C-alpha cells in the first residue's frame, strides 16, 4: 500500500499531501510558491498533467483522506474501510474526486449533493461549480488504493457498499446491459428533445424542484447524472418516445435552478403508472442505435464516435485535442471551427445509411461554402455561409464526419428549421435509414421553399426596376 502513496513530483513518500484539481497528489513543499500559483497562467509541477486550468487557493488544504491513510502504521481492513468512506453516500468511494478543501467524495454523490448544497459537507467551505466537478479528473492515488484494496478485501468491500448504498436509481447506455426500467420519473415538456440536442431547463416551483431531484439517475459509465424527458401530449403516453439527457451544468439562482442538459439515447414508454400535467412515472424500454449504423460495428456509444471523429479531424488540421477522455463531447470547443474533410484515407465500407449521411453532409457543406455578395438575391444565399456554420457549431457542436451516420442524423435534425411535430416523428422512427430519408425530405422541402423565395424576390426586384 505504501508504494502507492508517492508524490507525483518528487516520487518520494508523500509528506503533507495536497491533491490538485488535475487529480495528482503532491507534497506541499513540491508546489510552487504562493505567488506563482496565484498568477493567471499556472504551470503544473506534475509533468504528466495536461490540464490547462487548475482550481487553487488562496489557501491550500491537505488531502484529508490520503493523510489519514498515511498515518495508519499497521492498517487493518476496518481502518482502511473507514478512511475510504464517502460521507455523502455513506459507502466506499467510487470514482473519487477531491475538492480544493481537501475532502474526497464519489463523483456522482457530490454532483447530486451540489444541486441542493453549495458547501462541502465536511468543512462547509464553498464547493466548485457543478460544471467544474463534472469535468474534474479522479484522485489518481485514491483510485489506485481502492483498486488494491478491492483485490485483497473484496468480500468486506462488497458488504460495506451493499449495506450503505446510495438510493438513487441507475441507468446504462450500454446496449448489452439492461434496456428495461421500471417506475422511472419523466419530466414533460412542450416540445420534443432529440439526441445530441443541448437544452436549458429552468426549474422554478418547489414541486418542480422536488420532482427534478427525485428523478435523477446515476450513470456510472459517463460518471454523470441523467434524467428522462418527453414531450407533453394530451393523449395516452404509452408507446410514446422520449430522451434520456445528461446534466452538463446546474446553476442556482436564489431558490430556482437552471439546468443545462444534452440529449443521449431514446426510450419508449411501455406502461404509465402515474401522470400529472408536468410529470410522469412509467416503465420504459431504451432504444439504442443499431450497431450496423455505427462505425466499425463496435459497442462504443454513438456520441463517442462523434468525439473520435472530431479528435481525428483536429489532429489533421493541427488543432488542439480535448483535454482528457473525461471531458464530454459537447464541451470540446475549437477556436476556428472548420468543416470535416472528406472520408479518411483508410478503406471504409459504406453502408446505405452512411451514403445517405454523406448526402446530408454535402448539403450542409454547400450551405457553409455559399459566398456572400453585395447583390440583393445573392446576399440572401450568403446568410447561410461560413458565419452561419460557425454560429451553429458554437451552439450544437462540430459538424460530425460524413461517414458517422448516427451523429449526422441527430445533428442535422437539431439544426434544420422544422416543426416540433416533424422532430417527434423523427424521434419515433426506428430505422436509421428511414430517419435519414426523413431528413433528406426536409432538405428537399427547404430547397423548394428557398427556390420560391428566390423567385418572389426576383419578381419584386424586377417590378421595382420597372
């Protein structure tokens, strides 16, 4: 165990351990001077660190959990178990993160705690923002200690976790795992929310807030809190489709909450248990994308494919890569958004869905490359040029690679100007190819509308000229 408790800078046994917001733990004396780490640009003393920003002081606090473990001369299982407890969930730490105050919690536990509390449960010092906690890397030493402990004390560890496990329900986005869930709370909205769509949801009333907190679902794969959302309909909700969304940020405004989410996978309601005007409790079945529609037929979540395509394109363009694998796709921002290039050089087997996706990509590319002009009619076309694409990518993420049919489907559906009914129809369509055909029909309608507008503008201009 002692071999794991080494400083990430000097590589010696930790003395006065301080865990940085990048997840590395160092001796207090191995940190730069107070004047240096309070500058606007901070160079982390840990060579392996690739984080651009750190959360510091003005005061530094020792890592409470690691300090306790170091002080144990001949620790037994019970002592280590007590040192590795999450005080929020009252169970052994899982994916531990350490706040700047030096206290460690499970990431999912502290995310949920942060929604209703702004101060650390142990010392009452102010917690970082929800968004910062969501992106914070795990405490690497505690992860290694937990892994080593689980290998030698697996029975005791399981018993403690089972006895005090947090009560939240969990959800998985792995198609090979459970796809049916019972008695899931669902938030009702006035419009259909789509996969990959970003949305800001205000929560004002106390009943609304209470339901929201009770509807939170744990996702261990993403280390995020999620919940179910579905468009409101006066008809019976059974058989209707909705979306699981991931919470990316929560902002407290007095007694109100403003929640930022991003859509993930679809679900279908199989049985309605309780229903009000704003909420629903129901059994549901997750609807994952067909593996044939994913690149290389892997088990990776389709959103990860879009992130991989983005990383690949950034590498080609010489851009910066995302800070870490923990960072979600929607939070990766480039300073100069650009269109993904043609399909990669390596051989790619194009499925029918990928061919349809390429047609949609070509349409978006044509819009993005339209050249503004000083003439009246050309100026209308020019509005849908590079400025439009830059604005859209800033709101909805980088345009997916042409061969990523699943991501292209939902990205285009979010961006194109269509009705709420059209979006719900797309959400309820099972086949990826059918969904892509629907989007192409939208594109044909838009082309027709723009053609009619162009004719009207030309006729008006001609009449004025006469």
